[in-house]
């Protein structure tokens, strides 16, 4: 990124030098009128000004793209935040009696990321971060596979409760791992807010995005008593996110429409 900034600076300095030369040659407008400035000089001025306009537009586009990359990371985490809330809602509604009930069809399939998500095509990184990006793409793909396995196995009464509970734990573990990797990537690539004084600044940047995203949807929700969350399930409650209230509201919202049905 620093090399790219240096390149833009050199190009801008060159164009400004050319502009100064043209300005020096065109100090007297009367000279231009009298024909002392050639058509070639006028053409050069037009080209130089056009180059400046294009360069400014390119810089603005680059900045917008960097902001968009940060939004991609935040929205992927938001997707996992909602998936986790749905899992908690399913646990509450089923009371863990997965030998008697199952989620309605398609719940776990909707957990899956889009193919374009796990390709992470919008993320631009330095060469030394490529391996991390590639590993993250594999994690997202494997999360999709785990979600599809859950979709299949929770629909079968023959699958033991213990295996279904293990599938939940697996999805929770993958959720924590992917979010941690996304935040590390966003922080090191300068796509999330990072301050030296606050080690949780990147997580709080994501938390602010999630709160703002669901501000209207959650404003009138009053969560009821929630089961105690321990271990990996308390990931959003602590870990620098401080999203306990928001997570409770998201679970409450999902309890309104997430259904389990008897076998």
C-alpha cells in the first residue's frame, strides 16, 4: 500500500510540474490571443488538466474501495453473529430434545456463505498476507460444509442427540475462529479501526457496525431471561465486543420466527 501511495505521489508531482510549466508559458493571456502560444501548448494544457482530474478520481476510487473492503469484513462477521443467534434460539425452542424435534427445513442451509464471500475477491492485501487470506477462504468453505452436514443430520431422528450437540459445538467453534481471523486480517490490512491504546479497538469497530445495522430492528425489543452462556457461546458477550444486550435482542427476535417441528 505504501508503494502505491508513493506511486500516486510521484505521478501527482509530475503532473503539477507540467501544470506549472504551462502556467509560466501562459502568464499573458494577450500573448495567447496574439498567437505566441501554439496549438500544441494548448493541447498539452488540456491533457495535463485531464490527467489531474483522472488522478484525483483514481485516488478517490482507491479510498472508496478500501472502505468497502472494511465493510465486507464487518458484514461477514454480522452474518455469523446472526447465525449464532439462530443457534441459540434453536437450543431454547428445542430444549435440547433433538430426538423428538427438528428445525424446519433450510435453517442451517441459510447459514452458508455465498461463493463470492469465501473467495474474498474484494479484499486487497500485501503479498505477505496472502497465506492468511487463503486460509480464511478455506475456513469459510469448511463452515459451509459443516452447515450442510447439520442441515442433513438434524433432519434425521436416527442421529444421536450427542452427535447433534457436537455439530452445534463445531459450528460455534468455527464461528469464533473465522471471526478472529477476519478481525486479524482487517486490523493488519488497515481495514478496521486500530488504536495502540485500545487492544480491542478493531472488535469495537465491528461491534459498532452491528449495533448500527440492527438499530431500528432491535429498538423496541425487550429480551426475556436467557440461558447462561458459557465458553465459546459467550464469545459476543465479552472478548472486547460487549454485545451481550445486542445478542440477547437478536436471539429474542429470532425466537419469533425460528421453528422446530416434531418428527
